C-alpha cells in the first residue's frame, strides 16, 4: 500500500494587520473540521523560504492570502491554480515584502513546488494595524473555508459530514454545483495587487 501524498492548507498574512489576517482566520476555522484527517494546517507571514518549506513534498497545497485589486471589491475571492509552467511576473509587490508570488517563482526554479498549488486570494478593505477583519472579508472567510473543505472533499481527503464548519454549526454538508473554475492567468501578488 502506498502512502497518500501530503496535503497542506497554508494561511498567509498577519493577523494583526486587519484584513491581511484572512488566511490565518480560514486556517483557524478549518482546525476543527480537519482534525484527524491527516491534512496539515499552517500559518505563515509570507516569507518565501518558510512557504517553500511548508509546501515542499506536498501533493496538494491550498494557500489562502489577502490581496488588493483595482478597483477594489472587498471580500471578493479569486481561485488561482498554479502549475509548473512559467508564470507572469507580478506587477506589484506583496504587503509581506517578498511573498507568495516570489515564493512560487523561486520554488519553480528550484523544483520545489508542490504537486498541485491552489491559491485563494481574498480582496481586502483594511490593511491597518490591529486585529479583526472588515465585515466583507469576514464573510469571505466563511466562503473560502467552505470552498477549501469542498476542494479537499473532491480529492477524497474528507469524509461527508466531517466535523463542524463553524462553531455551533452542524456537520459540513456538500455544497451544490462544481467548484469554481480556475481564475485564469492573473498576475498575482499576494497581499499586493490584482489587476
């Protein structure tokens, strides 16, 4: 019997920079859902070396981060599936300094990308100092948590009815319809700007 490739969900950001904490909030919501499933959960500030270390050797890595877009639509969620092919260079830098976009390119060059890398980028409204999410981003955290759970279930990494999705909620129920399609070749600078 062969072992199943490792799966990891990584929340990127800073929980003390308001909406930049969206990725950390999703991971916190997933902890009770994924307990005992073998799916690894991690949070990271966006440092490329740490990100590469977290997803290295994984068959599937799901990364959740905050992003800015112009014009802004706070709470809008983008799903990007990145592969081993060449990517467009981001037009802006991340709020994490060197961040997810640079980590992906560095890992690509070094041959250390996970087997499959999916990024959920949540457009933020408030990047100021302090804890707490804006209402639009807090609502998006619920959506991304459900979408990540659906994606893991689609890969048979969760059993139907596994754990509560939100405190006080009942068991996770399958959502109707297919997963959203790939957002296409958007140049992505996590914590930075989307076109």
